C-alpha cells in the first residue's frame, strides 16, 4: 500500500464519539478497580460515584452514536475483505454496542435494587427497579460478567484494528484515528 494513498474518511462526529466512549469506559473501569483496592469511606464513595457518572456517560454516548450511525447509514469499509470477516466484524460491533447499552443499565438497576439513589451531575435519576436485595446481588453478578465480556470484545476489537494496520496494511485503523487528514 502506498503511503500517499488517501484514507477514506469516517464522519468526525463518529470518530469523536468513539474515542469519548473509550475514555469513559477506561475511566469507569479504572475508578471501580481503584475502589476495590483503596480504603477510606469518603474516597471509596467518590470513586463509586465517579464510576457511576462514567457509566452513565457511556449510556448517553451510546444513544448519540446509535443516532449518528442511523443518520449516516452504512459506512464504507476500510478494505476489501472476505464476507466471513465482514460478518464477524459486524457481529463484534453489535455485541460491543449491546454491552455499551447493557452495562450502564445493569449498574443503574443494581443500584436501584440495592436502594441506592443514582445521581448524575446533580440530578437524582429515577430507580429502574424496586428495592430487592436478591435482585441487587443477581444484577451485580450480571454487571461484572458483562464487564468481563466487554473486556474480551474490546481486546478482540483492538487486536483486529492492529491486525488491519500492521498485517493487512489497510485503512481500517487510520480511519478511526482522531486528527487524521481527509
């Protein structure tokens, strides 16, 4: 592949939302991992609230991304790939989107079931479910399992992006990099 070959453009708004989502997912994961390791009631509460805020931002970004994807329609692929590769990529993206929706909703429902109000930048959000200790425990397990599934899919997604870039040498990764030239 020639280095002067133009990179097909992805809509800048989609690229920005992609990287904002990455930032919020990393923040949510970092905050909850720190929460597990640190002591101090006030600090742990601050970390948990930060985790919830980051998760709710992921939920908002999910809806913005879905809205933009619907607006833009089918996007141009980064290269010419076999049908099975395109199907696998599409299924992975659907699973990623499903988890980006499910994880924040599970966390919100878990907090509601535990009787903990969910706050988002000064607003108290309505509970998604009634208080139920057993349900809270089940939702927590589902939330953790979904987080592990998201980690697996993100790792697969990142590996595929690097494979496209370093092995196939196509435009897939460069199309999603911020600040690229059109």
